[in-house]
């Protein structure tokens, strides 16, 4: 099957690697919208327009399903996409479901982009899963851009570590008023790429629903296309466009090792 994956940049690799782990025999088309990133400071109308352009590009590749591997784009555009295209979409949302099975004494903060934090979809999700507002919110202005720059070797590892710590320094204030704060829910797909740095900077555990999204994609493929996977067949890589204006490139799967090593 052909699966399209979209993000503003490299963040969706945190989802792509889980898709590949679960379904290594499929053909993936990863479309990054670097010319228009970051998405975190963009409004609904802007993002919807971009997402229509990206989905048209993926439809030209005849994908069977599109994964919106971006919390911001899911929050701002997935309903419009579902209303306008025939094919199935799977999106990603901040993992407030953690409240269904809370660990004793754990308290949570969700890290996300400003655009996600302002979106009505996120506020509806919170109303549904966290009506008593137990989860704290923390909107990050620059974190995704720092990670993007680091991934593309535009800043050094040291610069990245310092910038991540600076961006998250107000978590300290939150921790002093909430001593039970233990866990950061990573509500942007860029953040898992530097989860170790985030944990070091904040002293919190991190959680991210990448595996659950991959399982959801598999279930959707199974129910819609009677899909079954031969788990021993591995394709040799994925198709990648860093910007919509670039041609498609072939990247070997080992390119995703970079994701595992950056942080
Ligand atoms: N990775 C995206 C997300 O999950 C977008 C980050 C950005 O471009 O600001 O929200």
C-alpha cells in the first residue's frame, strides 16, 4: 500500500519510524513543507490552504491513506481535509488519553505549539478528556524550529542543547508550584526527536503516542482495504521531499537513524 505522511518539516519522522517498525513492507511518501515551516505560529486559514496543496501532491502519487504527522496541522485542518477528500486520514493529537490510565501521583504538562494550543479542536479534546483541567499546558514558541535547524546541521549540538533548555526554562516555575509534576506529554511531532534533551532540561519523563498512531494506521488499512502485512518484507527506503518545490528523492531507511541519534 502507498502511505503519505505530512509534516511542516522533519517532525513526522518520529511517526514514520513507528510506521516502518510496524509495517516495513509498505511504500511511504514523506512530504515536508519546509518553505512554510514552522506551522506553530500560523493560523487556521493559512494551514488549511497549505494542507490542501500537500494532499494534492500526495494524491498525484496515488497514496491510499494520508497520515497528518503533525499536531498543529491535525488541530487546524484535519476536519476540512476529511470533508474535501475521499481518502482516509489519520491525524495526531496531544495524548491526553493518558488520564484514562494515570500512574499514581503523576501530574502532566503538555508541550505543544502555539497554534495547537489556540485551536478549538485541542480545546474540545481537553474538554472531553480533561474536564477538570488536571493537565497543564505549555506552548513552545521556537522548539520545533530549533530541532529542525539541528537536524539539518544548521546549528551545533551544543547550541541545540542550550536552546532547548532556554525554551523550557519556565517549566522550573511550574515544577515549584506543582511538586508532583512528573511527565511531559510531547504534543508536537518534532519534540520526540530530542526527547532525551527535553528530559535532561526539565527533569520530567516524556511520553509520545507514535506507536498508537502506527497501530491506528494499520487498523484503518485493514478495515478499509482488507490489508494484511508480511512483516518479514522490508522495503529499501522511503520517498522524501524536503520542500514541495523539490523533486521526490529516495532515502534509505538508515536515514532515520539520524532521528535516533540527534537527541
Ligand atoms: N511537527 C509539528 C507539530 O506536531 C509542527 C511544528 C511546527 O512546524 O511548528 O505540531
